C-alpha cells in the first residue's frame, strides 16, 4: 500500500456528491484486489461537435476546437485518472476500429489514422458501406463472425490500444499471469493517447499516438461491445490468476446512437438475453446483455444529455440500470461521473470483519486493531475459515477499534470531514483538494506546457502531469532514443548538428558505370544523397552503344523500327507478287536501322508458287527428264504408244496419275475416291446451304423432295400453309395468313393503279415500253427486263426491278375463285388479279351452280384499247408467273 492511501479520501468522498449516496470511509488497510476497467472511447465524427478540429496541437490549438467533445472528454479522462491514482484499478482503452498509417503525414483532425473503408464488404453486401455492411464499423479482419477465432487475434489491435494488463511481450498475443495488476495501472500508457500530442513524422512506429476522429467516421457501439467481450472472454479472464474474485467492467463513453448495426427486434429479456423479433447479431443491446449475463462484465454508458433513450436501453441490458447523462463538454462533470463509476467498482479494503475483503486468501490482515480470533487461538496468520470477534471500544484515533467497518463513529469529523482521529492530509499532486483549502494541486502547475531535454529529433513537447508518487510533476513529453545520423536534414543522433559525421551512403560509388556512363560517389546535399558523376545517361539511339546506361544496348524506343521497308535488290513493284514480300526496319547495332526479313525473287521451281515473282506460278519450272510440272509437283509425263504410263497409273491430260480405283467396286450410294482408293459416301465432302440437304451426292430441298400435307414449300423449306383455314369476306383474298383487299377491274380511275385494294398514282399509266423492257412503277421509266431471258428454279420468280430470282410470293397466297390468279409484279410483290378475260357467271332459274366463264368479254371493245392492253399484259404476266396449285 503506497503512503497516499486508497480511494477512501479521494473517490468515496467525491462519490457522495456524484451519486448522492452516503459512503463511509475506511482506514488505510492492505491493498484490495484491483478491478479491470476498460474505457471504450467514442471516436465518431460527431465528437468534433460541429467543429473542423479537436483543439490539439495538430489542429493549431484552435480555441473553438477546445469546445469539441473529443477534447473535453480526453481532458476529463486525464483528470479522472490523475485523481484516482495508480493503485486503485487496472485501466484499458479501446476506440472504434481505425487503421494506423505511420507513413502518412498527420493532418488535422485525423492525424496518422484512417477509418477503414477499403476492406472488402461481407458476403451478401453490395454497393456503398452502410449498416451491417459498414466497412468503417468493424475490425479490418472481421466480417460476420460471431465467435472468437484467429480473425480477432489478427485485427483487435485496430480497436484496443491499451490492455487492462501489461501489454504481452511479442510474439505472445495473450497476457501471462505475471502481466496482471501492472504497477501503474496502465495510466501512463493511456495518457499517451489523450495528451493532445502526436508524432509529426512519417517514420514507423508511431511513438506518440493520439485518439483521433474525423467528421465522416461512424458510431459502431454494438461491435465495440462485441470486441470488448471477445477480449475479456478470451484474453483476460482465462489467464487471470485472481479471476474468480476480480471485477471487470466496461465504461462506454459516447455522444451518439448506434449508426452501424441498427436492426432491432421487439423485446430483449435482460435476465437471460432471450429476444423476440429480429435483432441484428451486433445490436448494442444484444452485445451489452451478453457481456453482463454470459461474460459477467457490466457496461456503464456515459453519454451526453442530448442522446436518445437508446443508450438507456444499452445500460439496462449491460446491468447498470440507465445511462449516466452529463454535458460532455463540461470537463468537471464528466470527470466526476467517471470517478463515481470507478469508486463504485473498487472493492473495499481489508477490514476487521472476519471476511477476505481483498480476495488474497487471508482474513483481516494488516488492520491496525485486529480483533482476536474467537474459535482458533492457533490461527496466527488469520487465514480463511477463522471467525473474528468484535470486542474493542471505538476511540478517536483513526482506527476501527470495534471492527464494525467504521472509523471513529460517534465522534465529530476532522477538518476534511473524515474520521476525527485522522490527520488532515498534506496537499499532493493527485487532482484532489487533499488539505481541504478549496484548491486542487496548488503549487504544482499541472497542465502547463513543457519540453523534454532532447535536441534535434529527440526534442518533444508535452504537459506537466502529476508523478505517480504524487510528490511533484513531470513532463510527459516522450523520451526519444537517438538514432544513427542519416542524410535527411534532421539531427537524428541529437547532438545539435544536422547531417554531420560519417553518413550512410556518403562516399559510396554511384552511377551505373554501364554503357557510356562513368561512376561517381554520393554526397549529402540539402538533406539528400546526390551522385556527383560527370557522365550522365542520354536517350538511347540505335548505334550499338548503351546510351542510357541501363546495361542493355539499343533498348530505346525507335519509332521507325517495325515499319514496312524494301530490301536492297528487291524491286518494290514485285512486293506482294508471288512469294516476294517486303521486310521490317530493325535496329542492328553499329549498322543502325536496317531493312530485313524480305523475300526476293528466286529461280522458279515446281512447288505451285510464283518463285520468280512474275505473276505466274511454276512457269518454266524445271523437273527431271520424263517428268512434267503439274499442280505444284513433278509428275510422270504420258509416253506415246500402247502403254503411255507405268503399271498402276493411267494417262489423264498427258500426265500419269495413280489408278487407285481401277479394281474397286463400291456399294450403292458410294463412290471410289481416286485420292485414297477408298469407297466413300456420295455426300462425303459435299456442303449444302441450309435448308438443302445432301442426298445421293446432290443438294436437294423441298422443291425436289416435296412437303407433308398441310405444308407448302417456301424458300426451299417446308412451312405450314399460312392460309389454311382462313376465310376472307367478299372482295378480299388471303396473303400469308391475312385477308387483303382485291383490285377488281374498273376500281381505279385512269392514271391510277390498284395496290392491295388502294388506288395510287400510276407513273406507268401512259408509258408504252418495248418488248424487252418493263415500266418501273417506282419512277415510271422503261428499263431492260432481264427476266424475259432468265430462267429461275422451282418455287422462284424473277423480279424485273433487280433481275434476281426470289421466292415466289404466290406460294403463300390463295385467290378467292378461279376468276382470279396470283401473279408477281415487276417489284417482286404477289397479288390476286382477274384471270384474263374470265368473268363471274351467275346462276339463272333452272340452272345449277355458277362460277367463271372464260368466253370473250363482249364489252371489251367498248372499254377501249387501253383496257384490252391491260388485260393482255395481265395475261402475259399470268402465263409467266402463275402460281402452281
């Protein structure tokens, strides 16, 4: 127990104000078992409190920034820890997950830190980072895992910055038994994160860290509680030698509500954490309940007066009733709230009451007026199992004489309100008014700016803080170890001189020494190593030299290399004729850029190629005597007489060819292939255009093969008869399944023509063309009619406008009676027109039936010569293009 005593004066007295409770003090006794207190610090963007900076030195100590919540909370936490001291609890510090970047130049307000928005989204998440898919809401190694595994070991340091134990010595991850109850309670380590200063360099590691935030960062309360639970359940409690007695709590300091895992169900039973409705796995109430019920770690929520009732629900689930609300920019109020929580958590000191108050296995040790043991006079060391008798009479002596847990009860208090027999304390540097004069730490100048004794890179600034022994102050500026002086314009070895002495690299050889470049040596110039070589690299040229001194000759970018060229001795006119071809420009060292890769003319040989590039292959190609050049090969030439070719050959066009099929007889549908002497199908190697198929070596379609009943052959393929079952009303006919208006004679006036039942202007109305011509209705011009001399295949008709054979459109049409016939016009369109001079006859009384009569129309002469001409042309078209039915 250190001389300054326990929280009996400092914390419990303050608790009377904070909590409104009547807590009685105890005399100095044996040290109680320290609780583990993990402070989770909100580092979301709202902690800037609508200001662009946080009041730190990095942000220029801006006065407005000193009104931010993050500035006030860090100061309040410093003051609270100073007031509590180093022997009351073990403290740890956690923030929302952030990424540290020592190489990043620190900027206001985020410093060396970044919110994690680069980690791949969890499975099932798409789009931007929000809600359960929020990248900045979780450890960089965490996706959707709800149980502990290596993902936590690899990522928890981005949130937990100070352990509640000593930080495990690498390579260990989890603490050993000897790491528990560190001498200073980790307060010095926490100070480093909340003192308002931070490294300004970009060299790893970060020797002076700081809690930072940014306006765009998020509020992951639920996941932070989950990460705290993983830490206590897997790192702290399994390895704590006094875990059975120790108290573990979380103090969650936040100014807002959850923004990441907000899916909330209907109800949650805080006794066993059962729920109704759909809750997110990382909802803060779910995780606070799991901490309290499963892990036995209570969660206190310290929040701003402006926050919603959601923080009360978290505190209730965490086992602490409701959130503690203060104005977070009121440093004194926040400090008092923090001290109050700590005071309620620190267990009592050992008292003479027959109990092991400090969980060390011994009862009533160290009390100044130990009561005698009533049932075991030989129990000299007063171990567990013994009972104490309360027999002494209380006196004003600062002792619990009657062993009832109270000191000097019944006597008036001393000047500080303590027990009457206890002396008024001397003022110490501890954040308290020890001597009860209304001033705190007077004479110690706590919080003043200071610098350490270093120079150069070792010089750092800080503030005056209370020493752990409370006898004075110390400058909390970090102690920086000098490093080897290097050429960087910095006094690295802290001797007061910049870039002095033997600097690494200075004087060493530089320059490649390759190609045309010479070697030099490095010198330190304005903080940079500079090579003083006299011959520098130049742009590479094609000359057989290493001009750019990279160790490779002629490896530059030469624009003309690869372009087409003509080699010497090659006539440009012969390029592309026969085998002759041009080359490509290439770099060839001292020879410069040359043309190579050309193929020049050569003597003609029998290889079916134009070797001499005269445009003719194998012209006057030489073959041995008795052989001639045919199709790129030297073959035997037929001789005169009865046997012109050797045995097994036959003479074909003056050349002896192998007679492989002479003795071969093939089955029906096959023939002998002279190239192999094998019987092959007549259709082997025959490729027919769809829809034709090969049969007996010929390509046939439905014009030759026919179609099934109810089908019609059109464009070589069978298709369903489109007009089958279609009945059109009078004055219409069926065309490709649709009813179209007829064009009966006399429907249109002179100068018009009928198209699909409609009268349109006829540009050919007054045109008379020659016999080998036709009038094009598109422009009214007489044009040559190639169709009069052209024969089209079955199922096709010739279109005069184009001269092409196209599928007969009449195959898809049905005219209403025999008085009409389908013909194809000069533009390839089909239509039902009157059948020559046939006229519709009517049934008279006494006669049967009706129909068409093809007798000469007596009224034709009365309609004039143009009518006769029109019917003559129709008859001519019909005779040539009538649809076969």
